[in-house]
């Protein structure tokens, strides 16, 4: 399984992204494919890294945070520092999302109140007269 190589197109299709996305993460230094002639080839390790990158983006982490996390993985074979850093970032992200949730709840409540006021005002108006010529 570790000998399996992917082209940029195969890797992209396998993970449901575009080849441009894979190249973007390569340009940012998050992926380092090997080359066979002029063709980029990605290993199983590159595929695993891309899965982590995509997951990190989906969870709202910055590319800088994701790169730091991946760099720790390479630097610390015990993964202790990586896990500590991950735990801290996850806790910070949870705190941030809780604050966003509170703000969204308040905004939704205010919008619902405005919606009810507008519906009440419309209901209190006399029925609209028919447009001229429409009989």
C-alpha cells in the first residue's frame, strides 16, 4: 500500500477536489510530491497529508495552522508536541465557534422579531386595491 503512487489527477479525483487544489497546497509547501520525469507523483503519505489539510480547512483552521501541525508531525516521532498543539487549536476553535453560535442565535432572534413586526404591519393594512384596468 505504501508503494502506491498517484498522479495529481488521480489524487484529486480520489479525494473529491480539483487538480488545481492539489497544486495550490503543493505551492503552499503543504505537499511535496516526487517527480517521475515531468510528472508529479504523490505517495500514500501525501494522500494522508492532503486528507488532513482538507479536514483542517473544513474545520476552519488556517493554512498556516495546518502547516505548523504537519511540520510538527515530521519533527516529533512521538507526536506528543503535535497532539498538544492540536488540542490547543481545537479548544480555541471550539471557543470561537461557541462565540459565533451565540452571535448567530442573537441575530436570528432579532431577525425573527423584525419578521413578525413586518408581518403584523402588513396584516394591519387595508387590502390592496386592484390595479386599474384589471377587472
